[in-house]
């Protein structure tokens, strides 16, 4: 009887959200709003571990690059759009949350020698979001592991005037898992390789040099001996990633000269 009551509370509060009785993937149950609040919670946690880099010119520059990539892609824009932030850190790293938040460390930004290489970094993180890799993390949970969190949310927010914001608490276990993957264990090798391949497509679609991703990986490969943690503990090796994208055949876009002066004007 108690389990039946919990079930009806869940259905009532979620307005008919359908759950699998067999505990299958819940990917289709995540709305853009759900992804945004999950991503915002993850982003807030990241910002407790890193300090934002206060360089508005550089931040605006990266966000313009991001918007060009998004505008020329075939993917829908997530709830509340995308936003890129620079983290004041000497490690090579980048993160992306399901809600459209992209974080790039200052060291990684400073290691780029062209706008196209910066676009490659952003394109890789965009690909993780567009391919729903963050949501796939949550699919590793069975339905029964989510029921208690959902029931708790239903009881604590049924009378709330701001129920939408409170939906983030539904995914408290998923938030913890997402943070662990982004900052400790990393995505699967297959997901990283897929994000690289999609990044090349995004770069080409926006008029950037698709070979810039390989250039960025070569920089990371050369720094591998002196850098520790961050990117190197959560991603496949640069060598593996280079081999993965080397199978692609593409013509280099000869448009770099149009962006060179713009890149040189920005002070990172």
C-alpha cells in the first residue's frame, strides 16, 4: 500500500511522466528544463572547487565562438542557452554540464595559438552536451534507485510556489554521479571519441579549420610529461584521440587569416 501511494504521488506531481516498470533507461524523461537545473547544480559544485577567471573580454570572446558553433549546428538550443566560463586554474581541463554550462581552464585557453584551436575545445564540450552524454550517465541508474529521491521531492515541494526550481532535487543522486564523472572518472572512451568526431563536424559547419582539434591535441600531447591531473585523468590519451580523428578525411578551410588579428587582440 505504501509503495502504491508513493507511485500515485509521483505521477500526480509530475503530471503524467511515464516511468518504465522494468527499470530501463530514463533518457526520454529528461526535459530541457530538467537538464538545465541538473546542469546548474553541477555547475555550482564545480565553482566550489575552482575560482572563476575574471577576464570579461576573454569570456565574451569564447562565448561568441560558442554561439557561432551552435548557430551553425543541427542541434536544438537547450533551455536558457549555452554559457562559457573560464576557470582560474593551471591545469589543462574543460567541463560541460547537461544544462549548457561550459567551463574551460585558463591554462587550456592560454595553450591555444589560434581562435580555431579555442573553437575546437568548445566544440568538444558542446558535443558532449549535444550528444546527451551527461544524461547517459544518469541512465546507469535503475528506476528503483530514483524512486526514493522522487518521493522525497514530492513530499517536500508539493506546496512550493517555485516547484520548477525544486525539480533539481529530484536528481540529487544523478548530480553526484555527474560530478564524479566530470571531475574524477571521466566519460567512457567511446563517448570521448564520439565527442571528438562530432566536434570536427561542428568546426567544419561553422567555417573553422576541422584540423584545429588535432592541433590542440598535439599541444596536450607535448604537455603530457609535465602536467598531471585534470584532463589527463579524465580523458583518453591525446595519442588515442588523434588516432581516432585521423580516420576522417576533410579539406582544410583556408579562412584562418580572417580570424588571426581578432585572436591576437584578446588578452588572456
